């Protein structure tokens, strides 16, 4: 799949998305982007919010992959709206 949000579960049971994927999730969920150097950004959320994030991705027809549970992944094919939400005007927290 091209242009998909990749959600990765880390060792602390938080899902993370990086760079373009982070921009997409931050925009639709109104999450704050965090800069971690060299223009790289990420967002994170606890695993108990995964179903809410997935619901918003589905509602907006944005394809996604869940790293630890591929059965939850979804591909909207030619109807994927990923690029429509990419790099909308959102702020980045550069204080971390």
C-alpha cells in the first residue's frame, strides 16, 4: 500500500506515527506534533485510544497499517484520502 498511516506499538504500549504519517494523524485527531530533530516529527497515543484513532482514519478514508495487529489494517485503494490530509496547517512542539 502506498500513502498509508503506519502505527507502530512501542515498548511502553504507546502507538507512534512518524513524519508524514504523524502529520495526517495529528490533523484528524487534533494531536500535537513533536519535533525530535532534523525536521523529523512524531505523535504518540496510548494503546487504549487505538480504536478511536482507527475510527477517525476509517471515517476519513485514510488507509492504515497497525504494526502489531495486521488484521486491523485497512486499505481504501483508489479512494484513499491520505494525501488530502498530508501537511495541513498544524503546529509542532519543538520544546522536547
